[in-house]
C-alpha cells in the first residue's frame, strides 16, 4: 500500500511540474520554471525514497533534495516580488 501511495505522489508531482513547465513555455517567466524544477525534484525525492530506501530514513540525502526543492520555491517567490530596478 505504501508503494502505491508513493507512486501516486510521484505521478502527481510530475504532473504539477509539467503544468508549470507549460506555463513557463507560454510566458517565459522564471517563476514557473523554478516551480517546475522544484516539483520535479520533489518527484525524484519521492521516487528515491520509495525505490531505494536507505538504512536510515533520516539520511541527509533525502533532506538535501527537499531543501533544494524548497529553496527553489522560496527563491522564485522572492525573485517575483522584488521591485524592478529603477
């Protein structure tokens, strides 16, 4: 059952990444590209966690991937809300 749910989460995050990628292709806005990359990283994280579980579930590899994903999201939000140079 856990594998089934992990597969569903991977599929959902990849679908979200593809939606953001489509929005990026239409607008060429970096915001959407960063979000697409973040969700793709989250899918990779879930896939690695489901297929090759490490001996220690608190291994830094899992957290580093998620940290990179969240940093991309935070960076995209900060970049989007910065004022343009005058």
